[in-house]
């Protein structure tokens, strides 16, 4: 009986250890995708963008296949696909943003609060940036709902505040947009994502200059 109990305990410890190892490996893979995305998005010359994103999408798909039951790889796959659509454009852009939306909805079913609300930040940004029917699926009401949901999960984050500010700017609500851009600038630094923080703040400063010209 004692031997059986020992075997069960050892099996449980082994299972727990494997879960921890797998989680660490997945976190490392996600961090690599985040870093490579920031480089592609903010530091890669335009002539190299398409190739950089193609390579990055393949990496993201590999991470998704390695961790099929996890939301985080799906979210970053979606972010990378939609970023490529925005950067490179072309006839395939609409198909790519539809793919990104599908990935995010799939991730939401697994863990809606994964990556501190990034699912809703990303969905919201898609819904206000994509053309509306009959061309695309754009919907400002849905965009605002998703962006507010992201803010309810991560009220001080740089990305949810930036994208809600950008949405408000698109709606010509410049004073409100300014408020959220300022919140984004005051967001806590992400030590593991310095390139992304720097790039996002540059985008915010550019938006604030435009707002000041309107006001």
C-alpha cells in the first residue's frame, strides 16, 4: 500500500514538474515572439518588412502548434498576422485581419484574461481599423466595447490606453483621446519589452502632436 502511495505521489510531483517546465518554455517562446515583433514593427526597414513578418508568422504558428491548448500563442499569432496586414497592406490584408480575429476568438474561449486583457485590446483595435461591411467586419460599437473591456482588466497598461485613445481620436473626440494618450505615457514600464515601449511612446507623441493641431 505504501509503495502505491509513493508511486502516486512521485507521479503527481513529476506531472507538476513537467507543467512548470512547459510553462517556462512557453513563456520563453512568447517573450521571443514579443521581442521579434517589436523589432519587425519598429526597427525593420520597409524593404525588409514583408520577409521579416513572414518568418515571424511561421515562428508564431510553430508556438501555437507546440501549445495548442494555450491562449497566449494564439494571441501573439493574431497580433503578428494583423501587424503584417497593417504594415504591408495589399489584397491579402483583409484575409489576414479576418484570420487574426479568428485566432483571438479562439484564444478568448481558452482564457479570456490571457496576457492581461490583450485579447480585447487586439479585437478592439481590429474592429475600428478594419473597413465596415460590405468590405470588412469593422464595427465602432464593438470596438469600443472590446477596448473598454481591455481597460477594465488592465486600466494602467500602455496598449489599452493607447488604442482607446486612438479610437477616440478616429471619432474626433480629441480631448478624451488626449486623456487616454496621457495615461498611456504614464503606464508602468515593461522591463522585458523596452523596444515595444519605446516604439509605442513614439506613436503616442505623434498622435498628441496631431491632436494639438486640431485643438
